[in-house]
């Protein structure tokens, strides 16, 4: 029976047999493999990962620890998708109960496309968090460029025009950009590495017209200086 | 499933239960009464004396949280309880959630086993009149059975919700303090940790039993999501053999899914396959 269950068509049943024979590490492996192949249903992938994790924990040899860290990362990623605001899902015609599995890049795209949530900084913070899940060996994705794009899009959420009070710092503090930095700082993240380099950021084409806006450049420098003084 | 409940209440138990009476007379002592009641309930739940725990619970008047907050407000002018009191109130709510869930389960259990209508029988050599009467009986039986099923469905839903309330207890979990205390009562914290280990796996098994018996096999598999989640950390209170037992139960539900021509997790099957009996 074990051999029969290894054949390709029936692979998705093999873990049931392995649980029956108390072979928890094999069940853990089989379920993990099935979860990797699952792309059509997010909730199904989640359950396969969860079962794999439990089987790994139920097995006697402690070699599954590495896998379990990996599983937790995958489950984290699933949580990010589950937490997408309902109106964003709706806009894209996604049913929260029957979603396919989205890639980290797609999730980033969705998070930074959300225009109507109250706390925009949370979306951008999540988008930046999601960068860690992108496969760095994938030649088609430039993670660094994507990071700058996210920051640029955050900048574009504000007009960067000095308000009546004429206090540059007050204007800066009100921006999504600054709020993301504060959020990260509150979580204990080292902003020196987290924030994009200002010169590179100013050269980022995603900024569009703001790129050549003197007033904006000035305000952004004020912002960086303020962050250096208060949040480093 | 080890859910046998000890219903005996000894003289010694009775003393502990009745002692709470002395503390609830004076409203200003209500927080001490709650602390004591919590401690006694912990010790009863630990030995599965749920009847006794419930009696203790009912010794505290229902408005006790309100009384404690008001007393504190009156003494200090602040509505925020100090950490010890806040933890004690939270623990009281944990006890309430658990006792309610177990009550609800017992109701469900009794309803399932004791109120199920019995099918009328017909002797082989029945006369015409007997056959006609039997037809009538069968009709009434069918109606009663439908009604019984309906009530059972409702009770199942209620019980399920109450068990989830315990398993998903807000802000950190069941029997987990929220507030840091300057000089923690290590004995109390130890007992609360033990109660988590004692109660939560059992409740997961109970949840599975309810869902499986009522044919919700797909939801059974979701118990895996719940237990494996890092946010709730339930898997940490499972011993290895308990995890194995849980996986065996989930496997049973998977097989039931297969027999309904679904995939093991209860989704429409991608392949046209015959029901499998492993």
C-alpha cells in the first residue's frame, strides 16, 4: 500500500497512510510537499502547512525544526494575504473565502494600491515586511528596486506642500512616509538600514513630477534630518 | 477522550465552597472574594470537579466585576484596575468561558443520547390495523426525528461557539495574564499554566468530536489551523502523544471526506476517484 501511494496521482493520500502507521516524519514531509504544490486555494495550503507542522511536532526525531521555521514563515505570508482589506479584495474580484495563493510581489502590489484605508502607513509597513518573503535568487525580481518603489509610492500619498503654519517639520510629520518610519522605529527596527538612501530615492522614477520639485526635496531632507536626530 | 467529570463534592470541598460566602457580604472585599474564588476554582478544575467549580462560580454575585471596578474608582478615582486586580478579573472571565462551554457540551451530550426518538417497531405478523397504526407512528417518529435534529443542530452551533471562545480567548489566550505584576504569585501562574495543558487539548478533542459527529468534516480539518497557529500557540500545550491523537482524529475526518467524494481536506476533489477505504 505504501508503494502504491507513492505513485503520482495518489500522492495526495499518502500522508493518511503515514499517519495510520505512525510515521509522523514522513507524513510531515508529504504534507509539506503537497503544500508547496498547492496554488489554487489559500485556505487549503494553510491547512496542509498546519497539518505538516503538527506532524513534525508529533514525530520523535527533532530534525523537523528547520522545516517548522520555514512553515511558520509560509503561514505568516498567508496571514498577510488574509489580512488584506476587504475592499481591496473586492476591487480585484477576490473572494476572501476562496482565494488563490498570491505571491509576495502580488501582495505588495495590492497593499500599496489601497487608497481608501485610514492608516496608510500600516499598508506600506506590511508591503515592506513582505519583501523578506521574495525569493532573492529569482532573476526576474529586483528586490531593492521594489523596496524603493514602495517608499516612492508612500511619498506620493502626500502633496508635500508646506501648509499655512510654514513649519516644515510639521508638514513632514504628517506624511505617510514619516509615519512608516515611526512605526518601524516603534517596533525596534534600525532605521539606518530600513530607510532608503535619500539620493537614490530622489532618483527613483516612481516619484514622477515630485522628483524635480525643489520644495519636496527640501522637505524630504528636513525629514531625514529630523529622523536622524530623533529616531536613530 | 478523557472528559469524565467528577461530580462528587466531599465535606472538605463543601467547606472550601462555602467559605466564599463569608467574603461576599462586604462589597469592599469583593476583589479578595474573587481572588479566593479563582484559586478554589483552579484547584477544582484541575481535578475535573466541574460541579464543585460551578458552585464556587455561582457564589460570586454576577455583578462582581462591576462592584470591584466601582470600589476601586471610589477609593482612587481611577477606572483602570491595578494589574493584580485586572488579572484576577480576567481569570474569572476565563473560568466563566470554560464552565459555560462545558455546560453547553453536557446539554448537547444529554440531548444527543437521551432525547433521541425511538423508532417504532412492527411485528412480522402484524394485522392490518396494526400496520395502519404503525404508519401513523412512523410519520410521527419522522417528525420528531426532524425536530430533534434541528434542536441538535442549534445546540451544536452554540457549544461550538463556546468552545472556540475558550480556545481563542482574546489577547493572549485562556488563563494567560495580560498585566505585568511587580511581585507575581508564582504558584498561581504555575497552576494557570498547568490548567492550560490540562484543559485545552481536551477541548480540542471535544470540538473535534462535536464537529465530526455532526458531519462537519471539513471544519474538523480546520482544527489543525487553530492548533498550529503561532498567534494562539495552542500546540505548545499539547504533549507529543496528544498531538498524535489529534492527528489520528483529523485523519478519521479526512477519510470521511474521501467517502463523500471530496478530497481529504473536504474540498471538491480534482480527480475523479472512487471512495477509498484505507
